[in-house]
């Protein structure tokens, strides 16, 4: 707008440059009649009140006052006369003052034109034509017409009432939100109360599990930390894939503790239990003579409830599962010993009887019929379980052995588990059978010697036949209850006759289950006259017969 | 370990203090003095948010109790089972069992 100032001045400059000393009379005379009339009305009021007399009187008064005024002026002039020279302003001073006045007028003009522009702009909003006509070209150029608007704003007439309204609204809002907050707190509290009850349920279950001496641990399963229970035999030396780790979880509704197997179940697993049956071979017929009784084992699980029982049950069936798995694994290596393995059945052929190990579901478990060998079947299944425990213990002991240094020269071959579950039964069974046949051989020889006198033979055998079983084992010193089972059987038969001492040493091997017979003959003086190793009972018989007949000549 | 528990304790303290503070705030915000309508609107929302915060803090306290319980449970060691039996007797029993199982000659009653 500052630039505008000068432009405006130029319009009015000629007017201002004219002698500004226009006096009143001239001014009035120059006015056109309508304006003059309007001015008179403004000064004097309506023409109705103006009379000639009044005017004359006025003029006279005016002239009178003028005369007195001139008189006064004259007096002043006279008084001032002595200092006229000094007080008369110089021309420069005069122009200076004049310039000041002009400047003031200019700024007044500027201000007023600005105000005009402002008002024009304001009007242009309502009536664009009227507004734009009085606008300065500069404004028109730069500002869009009608861009300034105004409105009438009533000042709040009753602040007290307004405040009351606001506080009423505020009160309503606050009441509403307080109600909502209260409802939220209330529902949350009842929800949390339920939650706390669930928590209590869960943790009391947890304490119960702890009190039943289960191992509770935390594990990272699928990247989340879970509280787990170790119910399996993983830490007890089991090498089975399922280490028996259960995640302890909280039931979403009741909050009760329950557990879930952490091992990914490939398929629906069914609890199964190992059952033992004994059949008797009678020529072509096979008769069932004994069956293990599994009912008492399962009864405990059926009676009780709760998570502890569930854990115990899971442990039990895990063991059964592993047992059968290990049995099958072993049975597959025992084909040479007349053991056949099927999917859920292992048949052990023991010459005159057959042991059948099967896996059955708990639903099928029933008390066996009263059979003569039931007890033995029971003992066999106990034996199998014991053997698995022994296997676990052996594994555990192996783990405790500190690892050998790699640079030792004598690298021991990798320790393979020599304990087996079924093998000892077969080996010992065969050994016993061989022992019996050797005994029969010896008996027949004595019978020959006494010329078929049975009572005499019996007496002689009772007196002179000494059978020393299990002579190879170190069980006398070892404290391991499984010392005998883990060593192959060996027996010594000593038979003294009048002239000879017959000693037969039977040694069986775990690998083949065949017995090696070492026959030693000593004469009276104690010197060995025959020492031969034989592989078959028939050979032994022939050899002995020959030796007894010809011992004098040897 | 002790650092963990001091942090838990301080969390409990903090949460309790915050709960009280938030409750205090709610009461303070409920006053309807000469405030503008806008203030009222904001304060009404603040009341609800404070209530929600109280709920959240309480839930955190519950989570802390859970954490403590878990720490306690995991710190427990099961009692070792004391089980002593004569090894000789055990050995004899096992040997007898083997005899019966393998031969079936000895009557089970003898065990």
C-alpha cells in the first residue's frame, strides 16, 4: 500500500498545490446552488425559521464583532511591532512548515483511501459491482473481489446462563463416562475374579503334581516357554524317541490343570499293553497253558482320577510302548533262535513250548482262564519289564562314564548294549535242555555200567553226580542283581565212577545260544587222560561210551 | 536372580501406586466446575481411559503372581526316592526269576 500512497497524491496534487488560502466567502459563492442550499439547511435549519430581520440582525452583530476583533488585532499588532523583525519566519521555515502540513494531509489521504479500499472490499462480498467501483486499481489487481466477508456477531448476552448450560452438559457427559467406567471396572473385576479362581485351580493342580514327586521343568517348545512335566524315562536312560515330556496346560473354562504330550504325535496313538501267553506244543497241537493277568495292573488307573493319575497312566503306557518296541527290535535279530516277529506279535519257540508276546488294548484286557502256567506267564511279563529297567540303568551307567580322550591309542570299540530282553530266556532255556541231555547221557552210561539196575543207578547218581551251575559268573562278588542274566550260562557236571572222574563243562554263547562241551577224564591218580571239546550231545555220548569201555588202555 | 525379584517388587509397588493415582485422577476429573465444554469432553474421555488403565494394571498384577508361582514351582526339586533293598536278596530273586522264566521247571511258589 505504500506505493499506492504516492499515486494517490498525484491525483490530488494540483488541488493541494493551489493556493490553499481560499476564504470562506469565495468558497460559498463557488458552490453550486443545491449544495449551497443543503449547507444552509445544515447550518441554519429549515428556511421556515429564517426571516429577513433575523438575518439583518445577524449581519450587524457579525460586523460589530469583526470591528472589535480588528481593534484587538490592532492592539496586538501594536504590541508586537517592536519584535517583528525577529519573529517573522524566514521563507525556508515557512516552506518547511508547509511541507509538514502537506505530509500530514498526504498521510490522512492515504489512511482514508486505505479505509475506503477496506470498506469497498467488504462491500464487494455482498454487492460486487458497488464494491469494485470504489476500489483502488492496485487492490483490484491483487485481491479477488469478494474475498473478504463479515458477519454480525452477537456478544453472549447471558454468560451465567450459558455457563450453567455448559456445566449441565459437562455433568451429563461425566456422569455417563463415570457410569461406563464403573461398568468396565465391574465387569473386569468379575472377569479377573474368575481368572483368579482358574489360576488357583491350575496352581493347586501344579502343587499336587509337585507333591507326587514329578519333575516339573520349563522348556522351550515352539519358541514359547512352557512349564512341563517329565513323566517319561528319558532321564532314566531310555533311548526311546518319546522322552515323555508333557506340557502342563490350563483348561480355558475351568482352569484345571491338564497335560499334553509335547512329542508330535504322528498318528493317533493308542494305549497298548504287553501281554504274555504260553502255549504247550503237543505234537501238532498247540494248547494255551498260561496267560499273564494284566487286570490288576490296569485297575489302579481305572479307580483314580485327576491329573496325577493321568500322568501315571501316560508313564505306564509309555513304558509298555517302549517295551514292545524294544522287544520287536530285538526279536528281529533273533530269527536264528526261532523267534518270529510280526507287527504286534512276537513268538518265541522254545522247543516244547511257545511264548507269545502280544500288544493288546486295555479294553481287551480280561482275567485269563484258570490255566496251569498263568503264574509263569505273569512272571515272564514281570521279567521283561525288569529287563527293560535293567537296560535303562545300563544306559544311564554308560552315560556316566567320562568320555575317553580321543588320542588314546587303544580305542575301545563302541559299546554296544549287550543286555537283551528275550535272548537270556532262550540261551538259558537251551543251556538247561543241553544240561538235561548231558545228564541223560551220563545216566545211560551209569545204567550200562550197572547193567540196567535202575535203583542202583539212581543211588549212584545221587551220590556221585555233582552239577555246578552258573560257574562262570562273578555274581559272588558283584552286587548287580542282573549279573547272571548278563553273562552267558556255564555249568560243570562231575561224575565219579569207580575208576574214572568224568567232568563235562558246558559253556553257552550269547550270540549263538549253542553249547560247547568240554569233556575231561581223569583217572584215579588225578592225571588227565582225555581232554576233548565237543559240539553235540550225540558226539559226547559216543565219546564217553568209548572212553568208559577203553579207559584202561588210554 | 535377586535382581529379577527386586524388579518384580518394584513393579508391584509401581502398579499399586499407579492404580491409586488413576483412581484419584478419576475423582478429580469428575468435578464440574467452571470449565469449558471442550474440557468437559476431554475429561469425560480421560475418566474412561483411566478406568481402562486400572483394569490393565490389575491384570499385570495377576500376571506377576503367575510369574512368582511359576518361579517357585520351577525352583522345587523333587525329593529323591529313598529305596534300599538288600542287593544279595535282589540278586537271588532275579536269578530265581530267570530260572523259572527260562525253564519253567521250578514251581513259581518257591519264589
